[in-house]
């Protein structure tokens, strides 16, 4: 088991360009054993930030991408049948709590509400996880830390975190970085020139203004890195932007025209 947890250790420093005081705040929350919620649109650096913090704090990181089919057993654990009979297998949350890892539940609101309730006893000062099927009350390792992400754009009345869940967390707001910072990130991650990265960011800024006017979500930093990687690999910028920035986010012909026009302004 000791070896298994070592696989989750982040050994090389993940590149993360801090945008405000989020690194200090996260470290303080970790020291205070305060669970953290990262709020912001998809592709703006939340996952990279957690990876960086796990590396900085020297703790293993267990990441779970949540989805609507996920049950409490998927994160807590279950009995499995094998040749010798039944054997308990810790789910990722239990595994992290037992061995002192940072557990990152990505898009936790996607999971069913009975799933989110299992994190409650872990997030108050009891820091316990009842494994009811196994008859064990697990005391979380002192190094265990819970982090969740939350995209405020996706929520509906039917699907949101309960207040009783939200109020257990400290929250950090994430957004697309300001222009010069985003240019730096896109150039660093994709290998595109700073001049082209600058144009890509300008296109994204235009597209982000269309959010709510026919676009559900703006062009993310992740998408800009995709476009930049294509350009760095020798693809013509206009073709790269169509493939990586325009086509993935909309099928509406008028919206595609509007975005193509934005691309045409810069390339
Ligand atoms: P999220 O978890 O918010 O959906 P990610 O963390 O996966 O988004 O970010 C997408 C990509 O954008 C990352 O892989 C990384 O290359 C880049 N990125 C975004 N913000 C930053 C940042 N502040 N520093 C370094 N890289 C970043």
C-alpha cells in the first residue's frame, strides 16, 4: 500500500503561473485543514493549480473526475469478489484519507447528491469517513486534504451543491488570466511564439464577450494551448484556430461566422 501511494506523488514541478495570492491562500487553508473549493470555468487552470500545490506541499494527489453515474461506492470503496472470497477495495477518497493524500474531486456537482454527502464528516473537525459496508470508521490521516472544483456557469436549480456542502469549504475564484499572463502561459505551454500567443488570446477575449449571447462557454486557456500547439507544429494559424477554437464550441453557423471573423482579424 505504501508503494501504491507513492505512484500518486507529484515528482516534477508542474508549471503554474500564479495570478494572485492563490498559492499563499491554499497553503494557509492546508495548514488550517480547511477544505478548498476552486470555482471557475473549465480550462482556466484549476487542475494545474492543484497539481502544483500537491508538488509544493510534497503530498500525493488523487484526482477523481466526477460524473452523473458516480455512486458513493465509486469514491468510498466496495467489496470485490476474487478467488479467495470477498475483499474490500478502498475507493479513491478513502485511499487518500487513509494515506494522507490531497484528494481532488473535479466537477463534484456532476455526482449524485448522495455522493456529495459522504464527504461531510470528512470536512468538519471530526475528519472521519464512515465505511458503513465495511464496519469501519476511518480517521483521516493528518496530511489528508480535500479539494473540489465547481463551475458556476453549469449549475441549474436541479443540479447544484447544497448549501450544507458549500459552507464546509473555503473558496478560491479562478478565471481566465489577464491578457499578458495568459499570453505567457499559452506561449510556455504550446511552444508558439509570444506574438502568435498574443493574437490567440485576443481572439479568445472577443469570443468570451459572446458568452451568454449564443455561446455557453468562452474559449478557454486550454483551447488556446491546443491552437498554439498546432501552429507550433507547422499548421497554418487560420486552420489551427478553426480546428482548436471554433469548431469544438459551436455548431451554429452564425456563431461560427462570428468566430471565424474574429480569427480573420488577427491572422
Ligand atoms: P481546469 O482544471 O480549470 O479545467 P486546467 O488546469 O486543466 O483547467 O487548465 C488547462 C491548461 O491550461 C493546463 O493544462 C495548463 O496548460 C494551462 N493553464 C491554465 N492556467 C494556467 C496557469 N495559471 N499556469 C500554468 N498553466 C495554466
